[in-house]
């Protein structure tokens, strides 16, 4: 793929459409119409829809990891508080209809087409591993400084937090209520950490 501001603009459009409609519900014609480009321009930048989707996942991954690292590396707070702040901010944003970078996007794409497109599944799993690694580093510091006393090893604790977040995010959308998000923060504080 040729990278420049135009290709990034097209990727942003793809992210928005894939997030709302899914991979199968979004055609190349939808992407080019929303991006306001001719069909040839799409194929100038991307070989096909699968390659495009991989670029969209990379775009999502970079945004998520940047946001998570900004919060989990913030030394104004102890490492345990950083984790709580990260998810408390996300819950606040969801309650107030403010877009957050870390949703269930990669997971949804993998569930939808990962069986038919292994490259999508692999890219989605890589997002998970990057998110997990960011959490592991923060959890290790919190354990070393005795802010977290949970005896689970850092990797398993990081995975538990991520599984819980992604699951509660889906549950919130499915139930059309934010109560479960508030419960998640409470469980994260009092049980998980």
C-alpha cells in the first residue's frame, strides 16, 4: 500500500463503515462513495478489500495502543490507579456519547470474517497482544510496588481485564444500558485488582 494523507483518509472512512456495518455489510462502492474518490483511486492504494481491512485494523491498533500507553505510562499516578483511570475514562466517554479508541472493533471483525480470512483473524489477535502487553507492563509495576495484590501472574491478570472489558462493552451495547459498565469499574477495583 502507498501511504500518504489520502490513503489515511480512506482508511478512516473504512474504519467508520466497518465499525457500523461490518466487513460484509460494507462494499468497496460504499467506501469510495463516502470517501469521495473514484474506484481507481481505491485500487491505486489498496490491492483488494482484504488488504484494505488489514490497513484499517492497523489504523485502529495504532490509535488504541497510543491511547492506552498514554494513560498506562502516566507517572502522575500509581500503576493501579492508571488502570482504573483508563477504564473509568472509557466508561465516562461511553455514558456521554464521546467516541473512545478502544472498543470491540478488531474482535467483531475477526468474529465476522476470521474463519474465511485468516489474515483478518491474525491481525485482530495481534491487536489483542499489543493491548495485553501494555497492561502487563503496568501490572508488573503495580505488583512490584504492592498496589496490586491479586496473585494471578501479570499476563493472566491483563487478559482477564481485557476479556472483561471487551465482554462488558458488547453487553452494554446489547442491553442498551450503561449499568454494566459501572459494575465493571467496581469489580475491576474491588475484585480483579
